C-alpha cells in the first residue's frame, strides 16, 4: 500500500494535481504504517519546497514512522522542529517520541520528553 501511495503521490504534479497537506499526510501515514521512516522523512523535507504546510498530523506520522524503528534522535529532532514552526504538540506527539526512546532503551530521554511535554 505504501508503495502505491508513493507512486500516486509522485504522479500528482505530472497530472497537474496540486499537492496539499492532506495528500502529503496520507502518503506519510502510508509510509509510517509500513515502517518506511526514510521515505516519510523525505516527504516532510520536500513539503517546504512544494509550498505545502506541515501540520500536527504531518509531524505525528513522521515521528511515529521514526519511532517504530527506534530512530529516537530523529524523532526528537522532529519534535524540536515542531516547536520551531509553532506547531503545538499533543498526546500523540508525546507518546510517539517516548515510544521511539523506549525502543532503544533511552529511558532517561523518554523521561525528559515526558517532563518537557507535561502540564
């Protein structure tokens, strides 16, 4: 499914379909489901060039994609990017970042994430 989603996504500009946040998010979510974190990162990195705005769903899906394979440093970098872009973190963001840390035994980082995102 993720490969087909990526193929359709790639064909959109050729067919003069305007990319928007929803279409990119759907493609990133397909990559996240398949554990294709590098593809998800590529998509989020191209959004600025395509003048497509990243939103909470964009970041959460990409953080989750990184977290599934224990790429905790990249997941936390994305959380920092969210803050820089004034995208508010939510419970899903926190859980995905903590899960990424947990997969690599980075429990101290997980505690820091929880502390930073807590009330």
